[in-house]
C-alpha cells in the first residue's frame, strides 16, 4: 500500500481500513510511506494498532494489530500545510509509488493498493507524469495502459456476480482532444484489456462463463447513422468488428444513455467508454464509496481508491475508508488469480 499525499486523507483511510474484517486476514499488507505519518493517523483515530518499521518484506504477517511501514526517506513535512498543495508532500507521494512499484516488479510484493495523490503537488515537486497511471507506466516501461473504474458485486449491483467496470479509451485529456485520440487500434486494445480483466475476476470467483463487454458510442443516439457524427461509422464500429474477429466477446457501439442502465442491470461486466466522464459519472452515481480504480495493461497489479486527497477534510478523522477496503479486497483477488 502506498501512503499517498501525506497532507491529504491517505494515511487516515489506510489506518481506518487496517482492522476491517473484510480485509484484515485476506492478505499481508505493508505500507510504503512514513512511520511517523501513519502513527499520527492511528493515534488520531484511537486505533489499537502498533505501527512498526519494516525493512524485510518477507517478514510481513497478516496480523491486523500490527502495521508494518517500509520507510521512504525524503523531505520533512510542514504540518501547518495540512490540506494544501506542497511540493514536499508531492515528492514523498511520488517516491512511495516508485519504490512500491519497483518492489512489485521484482515480485517482492504481489500488487499495489494506492492511496490518493494530488496532481498539483506532484507537478510542484517536478514530477513529469501527471498521475498514478502515467507514473506507473513510466516506472514499469509500459505502453498501452488504461484505467478501469470498478464497483464490486454487492447490494449496489445485485444482478452482478463479479461486479461492473468501465474502461476508458481516452482519459485525462480535454474534451476537445477526445475526437483526435480515438483510433481503431486504441479501442480494440481496450477491448482486450477489459476481456482479460473479467476473465481474471471470473477465475477468482470460480465462475464458468465468458466475459460480457459492451463498447459505448460517442455521439447521441450512437450517431444516428452519421446524422450526429461519423465516429461510430468510421472508428468505433470498425473497432468492434475487429475485436469480434479476434474472438473477443464484444458488442456495440451502443448509445450510452441506455447502455449504462443495461450494464447496471447485469447485462454486461465491462463497458468500454470513449472518454473520462462518460464512464465516471455513471459508475460513481451507482456507488461512489465502493468504487475503485484499476490500471490495466501493466506488468504489475495496481488498484486504487476512486477518490482524491479530500484536502478539505484531511486529518479531521472524517474520511470514509470504504473505497480503500474494496481496493484492498480486489487487489488480493487479482493477486490470487495471477497466472
């Protein structure tokens, strides 16, 4: 687990989730961060957890009463800046991610669960990558990665056996740039990643059925045969056809206003969205506190909470750890099904 921005809610939600019965003994956890910061969070929340420095990752146990912290050195924090953008906090967050990712690349850890970072703080620290996805792609030497927003099966999704996800074809770009970044190859690659993700979930949950992947249209009503745009005819439709020729269980392009309702009702496992808000809004309306992010296409497992640093409530003991609990559970599932 990476601590995230220490001036945000990362340490709080890690500490609050530590003894949760849903994850306490499902895996062995170690935090890449600062012992002093995690100790502060444990004390603020009044938890019966002992925070310990951990140098030997092989010695980590699943004891929920002990929190091993792999110390990441760096600049001293200014606690008067809690809830604010600070370059020192950005540097610490960056270094926690890099060191944890390097540990995952050597199989010293089975996967990453990341607490939220602040992109402005990363930039202030001189980091060239805009966020987790881009930074992890650089550290692991990966191209073609994609972000998936995911809600596990449960009360919010009673008709789903493995949950519901959205893979984004384009991500952190201005809306005007989406049209220039959509390509047949990019959409097909997302279909492959989505299919692989569902296959791993089905394996982890002992379900014997094929994945169900739907591809979203870009324009209203799916473009109405070119009346409202040509992307469906010239890019998205041909991409779906190519994916189907590869044997991928894909349908589309489907109008989003009805597609998301069908997906929520259990018809699909993953939707391939064309841009950020097309997928984010729908899934966060379904279950913001249970949602998590997964970076697909990396050689390592990475799952994250689906919210930000929440500077406005940082270090007040008010942060909800639900997304951190779900992220930890999913990472453990994916690690167990890792080939």
